[in-house]
C-alpha cells in the first residue's frame, strides 16, 4: 500500500479546479475523463470537483478514512491537478498537518499513487 493510500489529506484540503476539456468526453480527458456529475462549473474555463470548496473540504471522489485507508474512486480518470500534486512536498506536508499527520521524510515520485 502506498503512503497516499494511508493518507488522503490533500483530497480533503484544497480546491481542485481544472479545465472542462478534462471532463468526460473532453478533448483533454484522461481515459474516459472526469464524470461531469462530480463537478460544478465555476467559469466557462474552470470546473471544480464537488466537495473541494467548503470550509471542511473533501473531494466527492474520495472513499475511506483520512489517515487510515483511502481510495480515489476515479483514480484512472482523475484530473491534472491530482496527477501533478507533489507527494512529499510543501503542500502535501500542509495537508497532512491539518490531519495531525507528520510530513513525509522523503519526496516521492509516486503522485499521488493509488488513492
Ligand atoms: S500526496 Fe501527500 S497529502 Fe496527498 S495523499 Fe499523498 S501523502 Fe497524503
Ligand atoms: S479526484 Fe481523486 S485524487 Fe483528486 S482530489 Fe478527488 S479523491 Fe483526490
């Protein structure tokens, strides 16, 4: 199990915005693309994953318990911000701190693997 599968803090800490072209059927979708029903439109050029823009954010696609065992239910089609998030770097450490989890000691190229 990767460290991210025991964490999930970043999926419950930050807004996740991306271009509508990454939605299902879009020109820049990964695989089948992000399910439209899991997003809300923000501007003509931005959609947002549901649940990520509240006082206590939690992506609608995240299953499990933060800090124990989690899974991204749309892992194969997750959008670019999730694919590009730097495991082990500053934002990761901030997210983990919100949940009382220690920073990772070593940066990982896993990104964010297996959530
Ligand atoms: S990238 Fe960092 S904050 Fe996100 S799930 Fe992995 S270890 Fe947790
Ligand atoms: S789509 Fe998956 S990886 Fe991205 S924030 Fe939601 S649960 Fe996390």
